[in-house]
C-alpha cells in the first residue's frame, strides 16, 4: 500500500492517539513531532501534527497501530458520528427437522457400531477422533460410512485436537461427535470446559476402560466421577447418559445430539468396554433428523456475522452472571432430563442400583433373587447426571436396603449418596459390590451380597 | 464496508474512549497486523464469510475489533478450532490469529497438523519473542541471550533455542504459501499487508493452507520505546528470523466439498437397514425352554471361527423374532490366542448377556473344553470337536457330552474354515433351537456378497446336523 499518490491529509484524533511515535519517523515532510501535553481523556501524550507541508502520502496512517488515531479525513467524520448500534439480533433458528421413515428390519450390531449408527440417524455428519481401544471400532465405522453421506471424518492429531475440532464445528452450528476411552477422555476435559463455558454442543461417546493411568483395556466404570463432577475446570456440568444395551447405544447417542442442541451443551455418553463389544438386536427409530442451524452459531455467513463463541468474560460481574445462567440451565436439565429404568421395583424391599454393563448382570441377579422369593428390584440410572433421584425417591419408602453394583471404586455410589443427601433422604442400609481393573461384578457375587443383605434387614 | 467495527462495543461495553481504542499497549505490533488483516478482508469482499479465531495471549480480544464471525479458542488450539469451522462450512473463510506462546509452544501439534493437512485456512502468526499477556516471560521464539522474567540472565541454550516457525511450516508438503514479514518500517509494512492479503486470497481461491509470520513489536516487555522496538526487531530479530517468502507453490485447488446428505433412503442404505421381510413381522419359530432364555459358550483358538458362529447364532435368533446378545472375549495374545464368545437368546429381553454357566458349550479345542465344560448347567450340552480333542474330561453326568469330527467334516468339504458352520449345524440338531431353514437362510444372507461360499457353508451346516443326528 505505497500510497504515494496525493490523497487527503490525515486527521489526528488526539483522544485516541497513544503517543507511541511510530508515525513520527515515517513522515519525510517532518509534519509529525512527539507531543508535550497530556491528553486529559486518555492520560497519554498524543503527537502533534503540523500539516502545512503534508503531501497526503498516508505513510503515517499505515504506521499507526491504533485503527482510529490517525485516519483519513472521511473516516474521521464517520467515526465521530458513530453511535452505539442497536443490540445485535441474531437471525431466527433454522429448526432441526424430523423425517419419518418406514419400519426396517432390526440390525444386529455391537455397541460401538450401534452408537455410530445412532449418530448418523441423528444427523451427525462430522466426526473427529483419535484411535483408542476399546472405542475405535465406532470411529472406524464412521470413517467407512460418512463419505457416502457427504460427511467429514477427520482423524485428529490427538484427543486435545479432537475436542477443539468439535468446539469449532459445534460453534459453527453443526452436530459433531467423537469416540474415545478413558485416557483420551481425560485429555479432552479442558476443551469440554471451554465448550460448556461457550455453550457449544457436541457428543462424546466414552467407552470406559480400567485406570488409573494406562490401566488396561478391560471394562471399568472409571469415568463416572469425571463425567458427573469433573468436566474440566470451573462450574461445569453436562448431561451424562449411561446405556446398557446396543439398542440404548443407538438411542442414547441419538438422544445426546438432541440434548446437545436443545441445551447448547456437550453431552457425554458413557459406555464401557464390555458394552462397546456387545452385539445385540437394534431396532431403528421411525424418525431421522435433519439438523437445522442455531441462531447463535458462527457459520461464516452474513446473517450470523455478529455472533461470538467465547468463554472469556473479563468482568467478574459478567462472569458471575454467566455462571448463574449456567446454573439455571443445569437446574432445567435436572428438572427435565432425569431418566431411569425400573425393573421389578414396585414391591422391592431390596433395590439394586447399577448402570451400564453391570446393570445387565444385576438384572439377571434380580430375576434369580425373585425366584428365591427375595423381593429385589433393579434401579438403573440412564442419566447419571442428572441423577434420576426423582424416580428413585418413591421406592425408598418400601425399600429397606440398597445394593450398588458397579465396576468402579464407588463412583456411582457417590452420585447416589450425593443425590439422596441433596434430596434430604436417608434410606436404610447401602451396601455395594464393586470390582475394578477390568473385572465386572459377577452374578454370583451379586447374589451372595444380596442374599445376606436381605437376610440382615429382614431381622 | 470496513471489517473493523467503527465502535468496539465489546471493549468495556463501548464506554468512553475504549469504543474506538484497542486494548494494546502504545506501539504494539498487533494493532498493525490486525488492521492489515481487516483491510485484506475488505479488499477480497469476504467480510460476510469470514470467521476469525482469537487465540489466548495479548490478541485474545481480537473479537472486539474484527466485524466478522468470531470464535475464541483455548490456548494453542486455534488451528484445531479453525479446522472445525472450515469443515463445518467449507465456503467460510477461516483465519486463525496467534501469538508465539500460543502457536509455537503449547499449540505446536495443532499448527503442524493443520498445516500438513493443507485444507485452506489462513494463519497469522505474531512473533514478538516474548510472552505478552502473562507479563514478559520466555517465549519459544525468545532470542538466545534475551532477558525475560523467566530468563533473567538471558536465554541460555539450556532453555532451548528459538523456533523458526515459518521455516518449519515451509518444509511441509501441504502448505501453499509461507512468508515471514515485519512491521519495522514503511516498506516492511507494505509487504506485511500484501502477504496477509495474499494468504487470505489463497484461501478464498481454495488453494490451500497459508501462513504469515509477522515479527511484531512488544515495546512493553522489551522495555523499549516503540521506535526502539522497531529497531530491535530489525537488528536483533531478523538475523534469527530472516524475512521473505519461504514457500509459494501452485497447488490443485481444494473442492468441491462434499454436500452432507440427509436423504432418508441414503441414510438407511448407508447403515445397512433393510425393509422388513414381506412387510410382515418375522414369525417366532423357536424352541426355547420354559424359562425363555438360553446361554451358549463358543470357545476355541483364534481362527476357529467361534465369534463368527456366535454372530450367526445371534442373527438367526433375531431373525426368528427373539432377542439375542453376543460378547466376545479374547486371550492376551492378539493373534491366534484364545477366543471365547458368550451368546444369550431370550424370548423377551436378554437380561444378563453373560454366559458363564451356559446351557450349551461348543468347544473347538481341549483347553476350551477343560475350562468351560465344568461350567455347563446340569442337563446342558457340551459339544466338542472330536477331530482335535482325543479324550474328553469327565463332566457332570447330567451334561450331554458329544464329540463330533467337526474339523474332519470341514476338511472333507475341502474348506477347513467352515468348521464353525459344521458346529452350528450340530448344535441345531442337538438342541432344535430353530428350524433348520431359519439357520440356512441366515447363512445365505450373511454370505450375500460372497455367493460362491453359500453352497459349501450350507452343506457344512447340513453335514454337521446329520453327524449329530447319527451320533
Ligand atoms: S500523510 Fe505523509 S506527509 Fe502527511 S503527515 Fe502523514 S506521513 Fe507526513
Ligand atoms: S502512531 Fe498512532 S498512536 Fe502512535 S503516536 Fe502516531 S498517531 Fe499516535
Ligand atoms: S504486552 Fe506486548 S504484545 Fe501485549 S499488548 Fe502490550 S506491547 Fe502488545
């Protein structure tokens, strides 16, 4: 931009000149000199300008780091007249559509594949991920199927890159997802905190494996606490769904996309290594989704140009208001999205509490206990956050004891106890069957614990 | 229309002078680089299509100024976020603006992979050799000998040597344009503005990934006046970070980009959904015990086909209108080790998918029979491959222990791999779980894409069944 042709002389807007002096040197006509007077508005010392010899070369304007300190005459007039614009009004949302489809023959799918199919049916066309056992088969199926649907599969450089691709894609208003497993999920937490802060949707399917550290690839419910209590730094919560069958892997993944956009939030689908590998019958939903475009999105078009996806709020009061709004959202989710399956709970004196794969073994155990005349039932949280206390509370009058069955160190029991405590409920005895390290609770050990607990509370 | 807001409403709510002033220190090079970016956006007429990704660092508030779609990224992750935007809407023009700590330290992985991916993106890299926002610490581009708050006696080689990002990016295959520019005099500023415009134009044209490293001044943390800082960049920085075009190549433009399809037929076809047979629900033809549930264990070495047989069993059950599950488990050896499958079939819903006490065991080798034989439920079935297991262990007398020459039959068919289907035929004959035709049609369907194999598999099934009936 060597603007050597004559053009209007520059205008100094003194209030906005920071007195840096970068314009001084460039003027061959010595029109610009360091100033001496402090500007009362800015508290800085603007330069002084004597334009008698000025040829309008514009070099000083190009040298000024401040966009509105040293400017062309026309712009100066516009800037002086600029008034605060009307508050930015984003365009209306383009709502997602639901397209009915005819009934199909049930598929026979393993859990990870069912989840991938659920994502495709829910309208997800963007997948980002980093291979990690035992989640990778889901990613591989997406890599295979997405091209046929004009979708995008990107193997990211890491889990850190993955979550940030999702932040960008979700910020642009598009549904996206990843498959990961515990160590990878840990790496994504920073980005999930940003997504929650900036209110960006995205779906994380975490096929949990044993920890800590590298642990092993056996099934463990190792990330319940992370997903429910530790989604990165700050005031962070997001819906956490816990499927127990390949069918639910499909249904809950599809549901996760719906929740992600309804609440502008990441959603975590927690599966375990066992469920990921489990093959079963999967019926397809009777509706498919065609995603819309949210009004808040930043897709790079004229209508949404004023939008900003951001978790930075420099003013403390503003950041506090934002947090209060997030809390209000968490309260809405808690009120509307508690889900649970109750199996033979109506008259249960002994309630088994379990989710994911351990819930299936526990279900078998309930059946066996009933055959022995023990009035047992299974309470299976399908959402772990929010914990479905509303569905559990009515059982507590009759139930004399709870047996928590989990493949973790008590992470589900902690959620249960916290929910009971917040609800002001103090149930009878709570016992547990816990296995760790890639070992799932076996039916035998559940039965033994249930029998002795039942005998104890009957006395 | 200007790509800079005329009033910066996001800067302290546009109050007072801040409505038209940046938050940068006097003389800071960021102010220039981002004005050149705004001018390039205007010239190319892409303001409505542009998404700017703000970094973490002094330029974190870029979104105060640029009147385009804005996103703010986590430290170092701007290129990853930018890629997410670009892939979501390939017609958008996405710019990542980053400082040296952000791009060359914490975000090195993201920038290198985005660059080598090569998808059209524009990255403006402001290198001022120091951490600005956190207060003047050592940057990955700090010069040797340069004092910072965390290298108070000057950067020594034990603190690492400055990273030359433009050169690093330029030696990758995918980027189309890499240049390093500076802002220390009028000539350099003209070059800088041109480079930024070119980098953006290459994205608009779909050419590929472009990268402009701008040597910017941080007078505040250099402890110099802005004019001295200009000189410092010229005299001290440019010998280490030479200016100029590092890469400029013609490339096949990207695109056309795939258009996501939501056509229901296409989606259903992609996931392998098929119409209901004859438009009617499948008939429930099966012979389950009154308990309504059966557990199977199929066990052998990797390569015995236990998992495939298990999946066929599941598919046949589901085709028969039942519920069924399969869980594989493999031994520690990744190839040729043990391979076990649990299958459960239920009239209603399979409760627990685990078959640790199976109603029927199919054992392809001796260790499997020894391990799982004793677990078979009283009154159950233990079927084993008599071709490979010479002597079966004693089991509960109520268990039907049946050895058949499974491998032998498969060999006779000239296709040892079908031994798992021989076993299925035998299992069917011994239990009568489904009508034979149910299994055969499931097998035919599973092999739809390999019709040549249908007959040998069907024959294997029939021979297995016959051997079981004759046993
Ligand atoms: S426009 Fe050129 S001649 Fe006039 S003051 Fe600026 S630098 Fe000097
Ligand atoms: S370059 Fe701009 S801010 Fe700096 S002294 Fe000149 S007019 Fe003022
Ligand atoms: S600290 Fe340095 S880089 Fe940051 S705004 Fe000030 S001068 Fe610019």
